[in-house]
C-alpha cells in the first residue's frame, strides 16, 4: 500500500461525490447542488472514514429555523479527535444538536448500500486498497 495523507482522502472523496451517491432524500429536496457537493454525502463519507481509521460514528440532528431537517453524520477517531469531512454543506445557519455515538450495523447497510459501495470504489481508484469495512 502506498502511504497517503488525509488531504488525499479528502480529495478522493470529493472526486467521488456525485448525484448518484447523494442521499435520495437530499437529492429530491435540493436537486444536484453542484455548488455544494458535500450535501447529502455525510453518512457514506463517515462510513468510509470509519473503514479506514475506525473509531466512532457520530450522528446529530440538523436544525434550521427551529425545525429539524434530517441528520448529520461524522467521525470521532480513536484518538478522540472529531473529523467531519462534509460539515461545509451547512451554509445557511443550520445547527447540529443531540450528537451521539451510533453503532455501525454489521454486514450490508440497511439503506444507502449501493451508494456506499459506489463511493468506496471511486475512492479506491484514487487511493488504492482500503481496509475492509468493520465487522
């Protein structure tokens, strides 16, 4: 395996994000959003980061204008550092509340499995082999 930096992972993820990997809920709500490529990619991005570094999967509620508008996913690395490679999607004053650790389901994901696999393959094309998903 060729060593790479965190910026390499960030670039590989960004190169892989597209309408076909965006959350269908977000795609229906906001369209393609080429000016905001991180939108709708937090869950599968967090899973790929978890594949590589381990640690905890974090989820919180997204609020805007006093109402909840979905959930946001990011990572807490084994060192305790929180890493959120899609936080930039919140440009309109949204807040994230009620953060909690969630357990990754074993095996295929109950939703977004195809999008996860597609993004993972795109990242592999940029970086080479990735660790297998945590069991």
